[in-house]
């Protein structure tokens, strides 16, 4: 890269599915380069695949980028609006001798090949002088020479002579192929650096050849390392969670997602893990992006998210949590107050915001299966519940501190410890063996509600063992 030159980069997703975490990393790296060099980022929608494109996927791209707190400086440009221009440039390549019409079918090509012949097109129509007609595609005439791609991440990548077939740039329907449309856009919008996924590397020499044929400057290329799962297989939407939308719905925050994605292939050169977006702009460098596959570790992403949640000011935590608990809050007349009181108790205990409803739901609505809960009680738990209920009923100040003092004394009188006494009480009060701090939760519920729940479980247990 030219550190003193403002870079013009582009992000060019295809709207054929949910927004992939790999796409999120790609736009992040492009965005960082644009901001770092005081350049610009073009958003282009590669929507020429009419059979697979869906407009809701386009909207999903915009929403995901904005959720990630990224932006673009130019666009969005829709390739579907530029079809005639791509066709015009393709005909220019025909006139200049860089392309020719071909009527070969795949079966015909295969039938001509002798055993052991390398795969690909054999150039049969190169000198036939065919005119445009039904069933005829336009092929690019590949020079008989090696092609060298200077990659910002991989160094020089050489494609030997004969390794690139004469490739199609216009289908017989005159629909432009991906590589042609991309090159024309990169030329027209003066793209200086192309950062994209590793999977596009095989098409890059074709892009170089088209640039050369059109007499246009060749941008710098950088192909980002592939993202793999724990089996070191490429992330797949069929077997892995890859949609940014899924993580958003689970209650991940954009800041840890961006922070984590930045480290998938890039090494800051020190032990730092946590970066703000502004710090990433200062620290990021393509020189420290490797080419080895990067492991997308959901557990590490969860660690980032948990850390970010725990560090939020309480008002900010309440704001980001509200969409996940809004339905719960409406279920109780004191819902707003109860959420405000429990929020500080659970902020550091969750990894994602979607964990909240299950964790604190008992404060807003409660209809446990007492028979099932009885099955989790131990031999002495019924007597513990009975004694705790009577003791708590006499408590004058029903605060977390007073509840703890009261139950410690109760445990001593029963000849047990507080941990053993808490277990059946937690089951009765929350309906689960684990959850938020018990004494704070009981204080929020109030004395009458807590005693009623403890008595309900005790009565069910007594009826189960008359």
C-alpha cells in the first residue's frame, strides 16, 4: 500500500443470503484502510445473479453494516443498473481483438479432448471468426503468458502460462460475468485497493488481464485468510452459525463483534485484546494480516461479548437489554422497577443478552411445575423450606442483607450450612437451581411472594410424601 495516498476501496457483497461474518470482516478491513488513509469506501451491491438475489437480502446488508457501526462514503451502486454498460465494454473488447464469439457446448469441448488433457476450454473457436448469434457466448482471449498477481497479503502469486482458459465474459443471453462487471466497476470508480476473500484469488489473474486489455491501471489486491470452524473446515452456513443477524438476535453487541472480527487474521503485534473502533483505525495494518486460515471461535467471541457487557455503564446496559426483556416487563405491574433493581445483579453474569429472559423471568411471571421441582429436592429439604418460611415471615426489614442474616441463623438452628439451605429456597423462589443472587432476588420479589412460593413447594413436597 501507499501509506501517504488516500485509498479508494470497495465492499461488494452479493445479496444471496444472510450477511456472513466473513463479509463483516471484509468490510471492516476495507473500512479501516479507508479511514486510516483518509480515503473512501464504496458500497457496491453485486446483484447480477437474478435467480439467487432477493431484495430482503439487500436490506439485510444495509442493516448489518449499520448495526456494526460502519458506514460507506459512496454508493450503494447496484450492478443490475449497469448491465448495458458492461455489455458495451465487452463489445469494445471484441472490436479490439481481445474477445471472440464461441458456440461450443460443454459436451462438445469434452468430446474433443484426448485422455489426460487438462480441464478447461481448448480455444476451438479462437480463429473461427464467428458472429454474434443464438447460443454463442463471448470469450476473452487469454495471452499465452504467465500472469503475476502482486498480493498485499500473499506476495507475488504466479499463474503459469496455459493455466487460465479463455473465459466467458458475456453469456449467450448477453448477461455479463462476475469478473467483467467487477473490473469495469473498479475502473469506473477508481478503486485503488481490492481487499476481498481468499476464494476470489483464482479469478484475480482474469481481472488483471481485463485491466491490461482495457489499458487501465491495475489496483492492489489483497486476499483475506479464510475463516474456519473448530474442525478447521471453511465456515459453512449449512453447519455453522455464520449470519451476523443470528448473533445480533442472540444479544451480541456490535463493539465486541467488530473487535473480535478484527483479530481474525490480523495480529496487533502485542498482547492487546480489546480495541475501540477508533483504536483499530490507529493500530490496524495490512502488513500484519496473515494468510493462514483464521479460526472463528464462538467461545472467544462470547468472552469478548461478556467482557463488553460487564464494562457498560448501567444506563447503557439497561438500554441494550431492554429489547430482550420488554415483553417480560409488561407482564408485571412493577415490571419496570423490578428490572431496574435486578439489572445490576445480572450484568456481569451473562454472556449474551438473550440469556436474560430465562435468568430473570421468575421476577415477572411464575408458573413452575412444582411436581418436577419436588423431584430435585433432597431428604432434608422439606424441613428446611418449612423452617425458612416461618423465619422469613417474621422478618421486619425484607432487604438482601437482612434475608441473608436471617437464613444464616436459620441454617445454624437446623444444624446445616447456608449453602444447603439456599438450594431448596432457590428452587422454590426462582424455579431453577441457578440464577441471579438469591437474597437480592428475594428482596425484589418481596416478603409475601417469597413466602408464598416457598410454602407452595413445601406443600407439594408434603403431599408427594404423606
